[in-house]
C-alpha cells in the first residue's frame, strides 16, 4: 500500500497525526504536524463503549392535579410526602373518606342500577376483590347480557345489539325492549298491561327498567347482586353510608399508590376546586433528549446515573415519550429553549438516593459496545491522505490499520501484525 502525504484530521476530539512519505505498509514516514510523537503505548484488548452523557432530573415524576369530583366541603387533607395506597383515604369530604382505587377509568356516572356494565364497574370489582371482599362471579368477556338502559348514559349504546327469538344474536331491528317476568326463548318487548294488570289492557307499565341486549367487552364488568353487597360491606368498613351506590367523587382512581407532592386547598374549602397534587411513590430520573439522539436509546437499555456526590448507581430506561416537548419554555416547554423528548430512567437501587428528593444528575447511555477488541489511544492514529489510517512502530515503520468504534479517547483497530502488547508511537 502506498503512503502519501497526509492531511490534518481530528477524531473524537483528539488530534490524529499526519505523516509524509511513500512506500509499503511498513515504510518509515515523518510526522509533519509538529506534534511530539515520542511516547509509546501497548495495544490492549478491551471492551469499548460509546457512552452518551446527558443531564437529567431526579424526582418523583410528573405531578398530577387532584380535584374534588363532587360538591361538598373538604374536612381533611393529607400532609406533603404522605403515601396513599389502595383503599386508603386520600382526603375527606363532608367528613367522609375519599379512598384510592387502582385503575385507568375514573367513576364517571352513578352506579345505582343492578345489571349496568362498563369499565368503571370493573374498577370497583377489581379493587374490592383485591381488598378481600367477595364480589361473586362475573360473566366472561363476549357474553351477551341484558343491560338496563340509563337514559342519561349513552356509554354502551354503540355496542347494543337487538335480541333474537331463534339464537339470541343481533338479527332484529329493535334493540330496546321492556323488561318482563316472562321466560322463554322470545326476547321481544312485552306488551303494555291492561287495567287489571293483564297484558294489552292499558294498566300502568312495570317499574322494571328498559334493557338492551349487549355483548360484554374485554375490560368490563357487570354490577351484580354480589358486587352490590360487597360495595355495602366495604362502605360500612371505611365509614361511608352503606348504600351500595358509588359515583363520581366517591373514590380517586389512579394507576397505583401515590405520593402527595403539594396541597393547594385547606379544610373548609369547597371540594370543587383543586385540592392537591400527587406523584409516583418511586423516585425516577427524567432526561430531556434531543430528538436527533433519542433514536439510539431503547426501553430496557442499561444506564449509569452519576449523583451530585459523584457516586454512581445503575438504572434502566423504562419509558420514552412519544411527544416532543416544545422549546418555548414560556408556553410549557422545557427550560433549555430547545425541543426535547423525555426519557424516563428507573433506578435499580432506591437506597442510593434515599436522602435525595430532587437533584440534577448525569445519565450515561451506552449506545454502542464492542467487547474484546484491540484498542489504542486516538493519538496513535496517523491519517493517510488517500484515506484510512496507520500506526507507527517504535522503529519508525508504519502499519496500515482499520478502525472501528471510537470511545472515550480510545479507538478499535485491526492490522497485520498488530496484537495485544504491540508497541506503537502516540502523542505525548
């Protein structure tokens, strides 16, 4: 390989020497950039990792505002830093507890009619069962049920199906019928009663609610007698009126246990405003990442978190936001004034940050790793004008090398006759 005059380059922030000369791969060349190349180092076999170090914030994650779900007077509030778990009271309204339930669907209607179904009913059933109450057996998802029609609640109108006299499947045009005590294969609406209570004679209609034949979806449950009974027992136990009825504002639904981050209200305030804010109970690190860099980070990646005292603790990327935060800090964007994507890191050792509630930390992401490779300092490379690199042996001969990963001032190399312990010249 001919070696011609080389040009000045910089790789990874370190200067790469330049040489002049011609000949084969092992020909002597003169260093012409003025750099002192009188030090030698040994080629080593090692692991290289290209770490991306970014600033992050240690804390309890995003705060969620809690507002009272119904009218009343706040009579008790938790203290800042308190942790509230399933079944425990978050605050008291009219001197009645408002407990925490786990789930993703808040109670959005009054559940006071046997047979109603929905995801809100599922939240009640799941939480009472988790708290040790017998809620009975629920119909399997996909089952057909006769659900009472709530005139002010269209939540299930989209899934309503008419009943069928032959098979119970949706084959007729009418989907709502009047409930009847008559049993049998027919699901037709019952005729109005007459003056003496006989069908068709004009007597007052039955007080039973109209129903719709509908299919129970995955994630839904039915308000059964057993579930209503469990609600009453639970209400008695926690100090609520044992009505068997629950609705908006009676419980606070969240994904898990919460930590009280701030309290905005005080006892005696109306419950319709903002009461407090809650966060995760586990400390997390939030890292704002440039959108052009986030593609190299994946959920499950292992990271190293550098704490304010320069100690380190391991962590794992647990979430990557799909929303780019605006660079306009004045309109709710990040304070840096540039667009960022938030990456969440979960710490492997919570005890490492037990004395910190919030802090600025550094997070080191290993985007590329090469194990067991030959490496030298970047300063040992000589860039060739025709492309590629060489290293210089102590006797002045040059050996052409191929480079791999550049990381932390080291570079991966391969070349003829190059192995662990080979001495090469580098900048001093």
